[in-house]
């Protein structure tokens, strides 16, 4: 990546499953790699929690993803 991106609680993008949408870091793997990354990045974990809280009403029942 040519420019450095600061981590943000607001997602930069959700269109590349190989990158964290909050800091754009390359993930070790899709899915599990994102969860591992959240364990290591408090800002990204906070952003994901805020995103999840915002969409929970849009998804019927508990979302497992």
C-alpha cells in the first residue's frame, strides 16, 4: 500500500475480505484471520463492535457472523 492508513472505528471499506476494513491491514486469512486480528487490535475490535451494534436490528435473531 503506498500510503499509511490510521486505524479507525469507522470502516474504510468492506469490499476486500483479505484486509481489515478498519485499518486495511493484510489478514492472515479470511474469516478466522479477521477474528485473530481483532484480538490484537483494540481499535479495530471497538470498530467491529460498533458496526455490529448498528446492524444487529437489521438482522433477524442473533447473527452468527
